[in-house]
């Protein structure tokens, strides 16, 4: 999953995606403990996807700063 794909979604879709991935990670952890997990790299992929979703949602939560029309001059 790419961050650019996530930026096109709304907050509710991101939240539902996040909850689904967290449930999947929970189930995969149990499979790993009981030695039923065949694809161990899936854990890493899910963790990275969760981090991407959290990053994009925090970017959405921050309000963009309004840019002034003229640059601010600083005194030397």
C-alpha cells in the first residue's frame, strides 16, 4: 500500500483500514506463537502499513499553515 493511495481516502476509510490491519496483526501474532504462520514477512508488511496509515492520518489532522503573500524579512 502506498502513501499516495492513502492520502486519497477520507478519515473514516483510513480508520477502518487501520482497525482491519490491527486485527490481522493480532491474528498473525497468535499464528506465529502456535507455529502455524507460513509467511513470516507478512508481520513486517502489516506493521509498515499501520505506520503509513497513522502518518497520513496525523498529516490530515494538522491544519496547513496559511502562507503569507510576501516573505517575512528578518533583521540581521
